[in-house]
């Protein structure tokens, strides 16, 4: 069976849900638990978020914002509807895995509280500011947030106390709460393709399953523009379907006819050719809604050079190891034959996926750095006579050790606002994030990608690679106009690691296709990867590896989708240090975001604050 293909006449436009009795229209929703007892809806306004929590209990309910899914450091809103029908909800914070602390009458950061209960549920609606300038409170981040929840069957015995939720009635869910909303703009001639799983029985042997299913792109009747996508979640499975990633394939595309409708556990029993399907086209995650491209841009499909085969990865979460989950969820793509002015391309930036990425073990924070050099970008633009690139959306990707991911944008000595930033990266929560406004990249600009990893629980080096226990530091940028350039990557030359591991002289060996040591005697002819298994890791070696990320000469991959070189001879100098890093707005001190032009003023301001602080 191929994907269902239908021409639809559009009757409904995206509709939100209105909170009972408040007139608030919510834009996003997610079940916070797989059993679907805890449902959260929300909307984001300029500086506030309004949420409605519906929990299947007539007792205590709690929702919070946590640094990592655990209680310490969390900002918690909790309470209950009393027997008198009145709401008793308060602001709390947790310093440890214990009863949270009441955050005082003076800092009730949760307001406009409306709460009610019916025979089965407690429903509470509240508003809070995105940024709270109180050390006990936690802001809502522009990226992944860990939302924690808990409930109990009973009400607490006194107003400002809570009841321990027990081991099961609690949990954590990653959510993009501030995900920018895009307004739908659909032409009349919309076609949809549904890429759906078909009655897949989610395994009861593992709490996490990544299913990969192949789809032949149907005959669309000519060139079309993909302009919008949304999830299609089977009713009842809203709690277990976590995310979808749709991949296109590089050279060596699997035969669409034989692989259509086949499915495997991703990166486990997949056919070899499927590993070519590693270019992320789009991704959705729980809590997300519809994604619309701006009305001047579309992703080409159905044309001669367009994808003929797509691989969809579905992430199922089944912590209770249920054996009764059968799922036919997937993605719906919207296409139009009214072609838009700009053709969207996907640019991959980051480090090469492979052994060139090396992360020392036992490191609480190691940052992999990847430059996309300005010469590469500029050549890519010149080849298609583009005077700028407009970045519309970004998808940052690391694996299990990844803790934060950012894609920085550099113009000369000045850094500009990031193209992508996730300070609390969660491998199990990834989606394409639209920009509030398209960001222009000009000739001469460069991109700097950084991924920070925690390898404290590992004893061997973590290499880059496709397996989840290996790492990646990659971002896919959706931009227009489309270039031939498809990958702009770089990584430190391995001579640096050789010196870090005791070599005193090195040379590049053409036959080994790597650097080898030429001194001292015990290391002669060895590559860094041959020495690494015998290393006793110390903080000095870890620090030396970290230094290499910014101070070593680099190899570059500046290629089109067939791996033809777009620019350069692979060898790149040590990249310049950013003189004026981007300074984000500090909502609490009132300092606006700055470009380097005004950085001197900010420094003056900062000095001013210090003086004020000491008066
Ligand atoms: C109680 O509230 C829940 C959550 O809003 C709702 O799904 C359910 O239908 C309500 N029950 C009754 C009997 O109204
Ligand atoms: C899934 O199974 C149900 C019940 O057997 C059937 O009605 C339905 O058509 C199947 N769906 C798909 C997509 O195969
Ligand atoms: C939040 O992230 C989006 C998408 O990356 C971006 O467009 C927006 O400018 C960011 N907002 C702030 C305040 O950083
Ligand atoms: C290193 O390799 C070269 C070339 O293969 C060889 O001639 C030389 O004997 C090797 N040296 C050592 C110490 O193994
Ligand atoms: C590669 O190009 C750089 C300049 O971008 C130059 O300095 C270097 O010598 C070249 N290397 C080779 C092997 O041609």
C-alpha cells in the first residue's frame, strides 16, 4: 500500500479550543502522560502564557517548569478545588526532591486563576509571565522546556501544603511552549498526501520505539510546492506518539517501488540504503501544531530532481509497556500547483557525521564546534546568483549525550541573533522550529554551530556516527532561494588530537587518509584513533580536546547533494574568534538585545548597573 493521496476541498481552517468560561482560545495542546490523564492546553501572548490543565482527579494537581525533568530547581503551580468549591492554588518552588516550598504571598506569579472540578476531573486555568525575575522562579525558554506534573486522588489537609504524589502519578514532558505560530495561507488548489503508519503494533518490550517507514512519493501530476504540514494522530494515541521526522535521501536512493510501505526499527534492522535517507526535510513533535511556510516560499516536490522516496521516523513512547497500542498516525503534507516565488532549500551545517567528531569521556560539558565558512556559503550563493539567503526554520540535532544545541550567525566581527538555540536539548523531543521572521544571510556571513555534551557516564570516547550512542552535531536550515550547496561542514584536523595525546611531531599520511605521529618512537605511525583506546583520560587531555575545537586547522566539506565540491580544497585555516558575541535581551534588567554596534553602550550600561548595585 502506498500513501493515501487525495484532492481535498478545504472546509475547515485550523480551530482552537476555548477555555471553559474564560473566552481564551488555546493554540497548542499536549497530553503530559502516556495514559492521557493529564492534558495541557496553552496559548502564548506577547509576554505571558495562559494554560489550562485538566487532570483526571478530584484531588491535588500540580504543573511545573523544571531544568531537567526532576524537581530541584523547578517552579511549580499547585493546588486543589476545595469541598467549598473554591480554588486553593499557589506558586511553589522546589530546592530538592521533596515537598516544594510555598513561594510567598508577594510573588504569586500565577494569576487569573480559574479552577473547577466535575465528577472526574479538576480543571485549572491560569496565566503567568514568560520571564519571571525572581530567583525562585523559572522562565519559559525559547526552546525545549521540561514540564513536570503530578496529582493525587485527595485534597491536601491544609491550604498551603501539598500531598506526596507517589511514584506513578507524576512525570515530565518536553514541550516547545513558545514555538512561533504561523498563520495558515492556503490556496484553493491544495492537494494533500498522508504519510501514515498502518496498524503498527507498538512493541511492549521497550519504553521507546523508533519506527522507520518508507514512502514512495506518488505521481503528483507535475511540479508542486509543499507549503504546509501537520500531524495526523490516531485518536486515543495522543499520549504515545511523540514525534515524526521526515527524511529525504542522498545519492543511492532506495528503490521507491520495492521499499514503499515497508517498515523497520530505525538504525537497527533497516536496509543499508535507508541510511542514505538522513537529510531532514521536516519534523513535528508533541505539543506542536501545523507548520506553514510563508506565502512566498515552497518546497519543490514532484519535479525531476525532487525526492522519489521519503523515510518517516515515528517515535513512540510506551513507558507502561502496554501491548494494546496499535497505531496509524503520521503526517499530512499540503501541496499546491500555484507555485510560489521562492524555492526552499535545505542546508546541512555542522560536523561531518563520523569519527572526525570525538568527544572525551567523563566530561560534564564538552562542546563540539562546527564552522560553515563564509567562502563556502558565498560560493553557494554566487552559483545561483543569490544576493542573500532567507532562513525560515531550523532543526538542530544531537544524540543522547547532547545537552544544548545552537546555530550562531556571524557577520564580520559581529555576531547576530542565533538561527537556532535550544539550551535544554532533548533527543526525544525534536521538531522543525520556524523563525518568527526570516533571517537574512548575506555574502560574507558565516555560521557557527555548537553542541554541548555530557559524557560523565561514559568511559570511552564518543565518536560521531549514526547510532544513537554515537553523536551528531548537525542542523538543517530551511531557506530560500535554493542553492546547489547542500552541506557546509567542518571539523578539527586530527593532528591536534595527536599532540593532545603525546605526539611531538605529526604528518598527514595519504595512504592512511589521516594524520599520523612521527615522534616520539612509541607513537610512530599511529593515528589519533589508534591511540585513543589506550588513553587514561585526565582533565588536561579533555581540556586539550576542547581547545582543538576552536584552535585547530580544519577540514571542510562544502558540497552539493551528490558530494561534488562547491568550494575550496578541503583545507581551512583556524577560524577567527567572534569579537563581539551576541548579547540576548535581559528581560529582568531591562537591557535590550544588542548587535555589536551598540555593545560598547551595553558595557557602559553594565558598568552602570554594577555601580548602582554597590551604592
Ligand atoms: C469533566 O471534565 C473533563 C475535562 O474537561 C471532561 O473531559 C469531562 O467530560 C467532564 N465530565 C463531565 C461529566 O462533564
Ligand atoms: C487497521 O485495522 C482496522 C481494524 O482491523 C481496519 O479497520 C483499518 O482499516 C486498518 N487501518 C489501516 C490503515 O490499515
Ligand atoms: C525564539 O526562537 C524563534 C525561532 O528560533 C526565533 O525566531 C525568535 O526570534 C526567538 N525569540 C527570542 C526572544 O529569542
Ligand atoms: C612506519 O611506516 C613506514 C611506512 O609504512 C615504515 O617504513 C616504517 O618502518 C614504520 N615505522 C615504524 C616504527 O613502525
Ligand atoms: C588550500 O587552500 C588554501 C586557501 O584557501 C591554501 O592556503 C592552501 O595552500 C591550499 N592547500 C592545497 C593543498 O592546495
